[in-house]
C-alpha cells in the first residue's frame, strides 16, 4: 500500500511538472523518454538561469527515489558536469540543505529542482561540496566566472557569446587578460582531472597490489597485467596495497609462473 501511495503521489508530481511550461523544469525517464514507468529512477532537466555563467546551458539531474519518500528526500546528483562550489566537479554530488536536513514531506521533485536551479544563481562557497571551486570563487571571482562559463559551453551546450556582448561570464573591464587567465585555469583543471583519471587507471591495473612490488617484475620485461595475473595465481597477499618483502619461495613461484613453468 505504501508503494502504491508513493507512486500515485509521484505520478501527480510528474504531471504537474509536465503541465508547467513556464518554470523550465522537465522530467523524463533515465533514457530521456517522457513516458515514465519506473518511479524509482528519474531524470530532471532545467536551463541555466539568466545572468549567470550557466545561462543557456541544459542541465540534467539523476534522481533516485527511495522507499522512504516523501519522508526522506530524493537522492540527486548532477549528470552534467558543472563548475560550482556546491556541486562536486568530479562526481556531481550536491550540497544543498533542501536535499538534506531541511527536506520536508510537503516539498516535491519540482521544488527540489527549482532549488537546484536557484543554487546556480546563488552559490554558497562557505558551505562547499567542492573546496577547490569554492576557493576560486572566494579568492578569484572573475576567474571563477570564466571557468564556469567555459564548462557551461563545453558540457551543458551553452552558446558562446558574441563579441562585445558582455556575456563572457566576467565583467568587461577585465579585458583579454582575464579571459586568458580563465582559459589557463580551465586547462589546469582539465590536466588535473586527466592526471586523476590516469592515476585511477593505474591503481585499477595493479588490482590492489603495491605498485613497487609489481614493478620489481615489470623491470624484467613483463607487462603489469602479466605480473598481476601471476601474483593472483600464486596467491600473493595484497596487504591493503602496502609494500612488504616477498619471501624467496613466493618470488620463485611468481617468476616460474611468468616464464610459464607452472
């Protein structure tokens, strides 16, 4: 009965969103279909608010409905990458009271999405989800606007401004110097993200083994994949990724496996 009541409420909430063409809020299935049959997993959509670096962008929100809704808030995160102090630039996780301690059963999916849209107009850098973005907004606000605008153009499909339109995401008094600074910061952020992805890829390649221990054998001309497979075949303890000295017996077994002798 509880599930049926919850689904009826969600149906009504979604109908209200579809009927309201003025708010700019919409709701679909995760596959972008307007026909929604699974009320536990939805996707919200809204436009970036005017007079912000996000203007003209299209933002998508992953929405998970738990069995405790509406007494507990929906679980939401940004699917569209965004440069904002209250949204993780890596995972899309959101820091917003409405989706936490300030949630109330009288609130709806529509009101939650409107709150997210409003958050883009009124960021809270002193209560951040992403400390790096918050630090930039506090200490270098014009640079923040440039990076946020470039991310909106790149990831949310926001249009690039016409020359002299003043819609670059920063005040016109900054000139080209600020634009260059913003572009450099964007490159720095992208390089940092690429480095993190590469580090994650390498960690995954080692399957939890200490890199230095694996590299003892890759130095013999074997690939990381071959050495990891040999470690797993022999049953070498991962020890939480910590380095330790292998006993000679294990070294012999790993070497034998690498040379196809066992």
